């Protein structure tokens, strides 16, 4: 097939001009600041301590986001940003990114996958849209459908609303930044050993050592080992180990350098879900009316094979250098190379009429299911990036400015191989499946089918935070991203598509795209008091074809290079208040996000046009911090009204809402430390009804019911070196659907009542 090329809006010699443009923007303000450095005062926004000098840091409340693009404290940041600290994550016994994100309402892995395929890893939905490709580690995009562990995480920064100006291409509704642990000027060792339900066994260690106090050289090593099952599930396994060393130089000097490395290996047995038969909303897929009242399957059943596997290897090397030219001028450069390889084999099924057999309608023990979908995935993702960001503070025209400008050069590559010989699994009992059933023809070999996608991006951005007196803060920002996508694929011909060719002939496809997109945001913030703010924000985000690491020649695919970028605009008004000497934060926000350029087919001429439009309107409330001495709380509520304002309905139920998005969601956690060293805590979370996507499946549930889950924790300080912590999950043993797939044939059961016992040590 001949290459498809597009040069929409491309600038000539863009790469050469981008560095010049950034220099032209930043050099004048840097020179002005350097000239005035002896007289310049330190700006409040670069101070870590609070305005009053009181220590406000507590285990739940963070003062600021980690990104250098956010120069203000959270209370002075005109956008919804949720920071989840490691102390909260540890109290809950959360070990993965998906589990930790339960602390922000309405964000979660609700989607199980398309038909026979199953999503793996952190398939995050946020405010109505898939945000799985908007996950970052220390500000650098982290691609790959893997489950990320939080053993090396200092905090999670969850940015709500379009993040296009901050991160480039992104989900219309936000991004997640995992902030890792760095070497610091402290020595000591902490760690944990965990045992619990589902044969859970896990150990972590965090070792820190100052190597040279005079030169500011320090080492930090985080390590993890885990060999666990999954509570309430047969066969499923989570086995992993990881190392994350970090060494820093010049920590007590104006020039600081960090060298970080992460190595992760996982050897898991994946979870393909269980049949939805018997769940609310299930009906017979055909004339067998007795199936409508059929009993549920045991949610602990495993419908895969003992030959299933999910193997992941990830390596990430990061070098970061920071230099302070003066208290008001700072430069930071980050270089990273990362590579993640995933190899898995997963057995799944379609519970349709052809696969669900009932030889004796009166004897469910005789009913069978064909587990006919053996899915193989062999994929490698890599990224090489260099990011430079300069921060300059100065006074112009009687106003305080903080400029943040940056240049990012990134190359991402994804390669996927197809296979033959996954084998065929025998038909088995619907209610008592045997994971060890024989596999016929298992002999995995590559079949010549492959895809390779490379995305090269050059980005330049500039933010200006303007302080007008003590009451007003304005922020304006703009970003330009130029990208080139090269997509090469090899497929097998079929009789229907290519009757002139022998079936199975390898067909190459080459697609290319080059484009430039711009994003911006502007906000105004007013401070009624020193510890409060009221703000308004307007921000945009764009997601061009191909930047999800794929292009398509199909007219019904938004990844076709002939289409324009998906565009989203968010308006938000909100308020933030700090109480109790800045120890407790209360936030509220109203927002509306409109996403346009969605692909729709005209019913008359059957041609696809970018006339679709979706909208999310919502309110989000939050409270985080210390209510009273020794009493901590973190809670949030979100209400989301979603709709397709132009285009076809996307839910199987026909309700005009976005799929996999709860209308109401609530999360909470609180803990109190008693004088005798006993700490008690717990929390409740609520997820509203989830509507699944439109599909041709007959009789399957169109939704997942709403549910409440309550967890509890108690810990006791045995000595200054040892705490013992007990976590009990799902106290009421609530049965619920954690994920549902698009066709509604399969779902992931929520974890039943379970427990873990943790020994936390420190030296």
C-alpha cells in the first residue's frame, strides 16, 4: 500500500526554529533578572515554609505539586490538582497505582476490555474519558499497558481538566504524575513486610545514606519483592520484584545532579474476568428464557488456563541536573531513556449463544462455556527524551512575574508482534471450570504480523504567573507541539478483502503524519484572605491522530491521518481554603469540559465527519489534612453529568451518558492516633452505576450496579523501630463489579472481605 502523507499546518524547518524561539522568549527576562539579582527579593512562591512560619506539613496534606510548571502553593493554583501522599497510600495498604487513585473520586480502572481482549495494567478513566496514555513519571510520559507499583512513589499528582498546555497530547480530562523518591540529605532505613489474604507476601525497603555531607552526596535505594495471589480469586497471581537506586550530588549547593534507575520484573497470571450470567440486567441471549433466571457463577472461578502468563520487564534511567543562578533564576534539565516489554497469553471467552451450551436446562452442572479466545501480546515500548525548563522570577511594571519556559525533545517507539499457535482450550463447565484443562496445539511462533510506530515530538512552552498586589494572581500559558508519526504494519490478507491474493499473504502498510498543534490556558485567582482563593480557569487540550502510537487507513477510525486532532476545552471556577494554620485544606470546583472533532457517520451519505461532540459537567469537593491534633482526613465527592451533545449514543443502555463513568462518586479515609501509640482508621468509597459501551451483544448487562465499600485499619507502635498494621478490606463483604467489558459478557469481581498484616520498620 502506498504511504499516506499529511503535512497539515507543518512549519518549515520547525526543529531548527524551536530552540531559537525558546531562547528569544527566555533570554531577555533571564538577563533582566540576572542584572537585578542583588536587589531582588526572594519570591514567596519559591519558599517551602508557610507564610506564618508554622510547620504545616502533615501526612495527608501537601503544599504543592511536584512539577516545576506549578510555581505556586496548591491553594494559589487555579486548577483542580489532587496530591496523594505516600503516607496515605501506606495507611491503606495500597500497592498499585490503580489502588492509590481510589483517593480521588470518580477515577478508576472501570473498563475490562473489548470483547475477547482484556485490558491490562492501569486502564484509568477520569471524568468520562480514558486517561491511560496520560500517565507520567516525574513529568515524563510512561507508555505501556502495565500495572505500576507505588513502592518508589513519594506522591501522586492528579491534574484534572485539559493538561495539553502542561504535558502536550493528553486525555481531554487530565493526567497522573507519579513523583518518585529521590536521594536526600538524610540517612536511615525504612521498610515493610506484608502477609495477607490471597497468599499475599510482599516486602519493601527504603535505604538512605549520606555519603559526603560536605559535598552533598547522598544515596537512596528502594527495593520490592512480591509473590501474591489475589484475594477471592483462584489461580490469578501478582509476582514482581524491583530495584530503584538514586544517587545525588551537590545537594547543599546551587548545582544539583540526580542519577536514578528503575528496574521492574513481573511474572503474573492475568485475570480475564468471569461470566456475567446471573447478574442484574442479564437476560437470555436467545430463546432459552430459563437463562434469564440462571444463578451467578462463583466470582472466585478462574476461566483462563494455567498456561496463561503476563510477563513484564521495565527499565528506566533518568539523569536530572538543576542549577540556581540566583534565588529567582533556576534551570533544570532531565534526560530519560525507558523501555518496557510485555509478553502475555490470556484465555478469555464470549458468552454468546454459540459458546454457552445448556444440554440439560434443568441441570446447571451440565452447562458449558467455550473459552475460545486465546490472546497473545508481545509489545515493547521505549522513550528517549530531553526536557529543559527555566524558571525566572522578576518584577516588571510594579507586578511580580514568574516565568516558566521549556523545551522538550522526545522520541517514542512501540513495536508489537503477532503470533500463531496459541492453542485451543477444551469446552468446560460453566459453573466449575478447570484451569488445567488440556490445551491443543500450543506452539507459539511469530506469524509475520507486526506493527511499529514511532512518534517524534518537539515542544516549546511558556507560562507567566503574575501577582498584582497581595490579592490577585493571574496565569497565562501556551504550548506548541510539533510531531512526526511513522507507522509501519504487516497484516495477513483474507479472501474477502483480497480475493486475488492467496489467503495469508503478508501485506505491508505505511502511514505517516506530520502536524503542529497548540494549546493554552489562562486563569485569574483572587485571595479573599491570606489562606483562601477563588479562581476561574479556561484551558484547552488536543489529541491528534497517531499520538496514541497508532495510525489507521480506515475511514471509521479517529487515528486516520486525514482527520484533525480531537479538541477539548474546559472552563472551571473554584475555591480553596486552608484552615487551622494551613493544616486542613477544603476545595470546591465547578467545571465543564467540551470535546469536539469526534468521528461520526452521516446516516444519509454514510461518510464519516468530525461533527461529534461530548460534554462533561461536574462538581468536585475535597477536604484533606489535619482536623485536630492526631486526627487526619482525606475525602472527596464528585458528581458528573455527561452527554453526547452531538452524535450517536455510546452506551449499550441507550442512556445519553458517557460509558464507564459514575454519575456520583465518593471517597474517604481518616485516621486517629491515640496516646498509647494505637492508631485507628478507615474509610468508605462509593462508585455510582457504570454504563458499558454500545455493543451488538444480546442479553448482557448494560451496566454495573453502584456499590459502597468500607475498609478499616489499626496500627500499633511496638517500639520506636517497629509498627504493626492490620488492614481489613470490604468489611461488609460486598459483592460488586469492579470492571465490565464492552460486550458485557465478562466482568472483574470486586475483592471480597480480606485482610493484610504489615510490619513497618525504621532504623
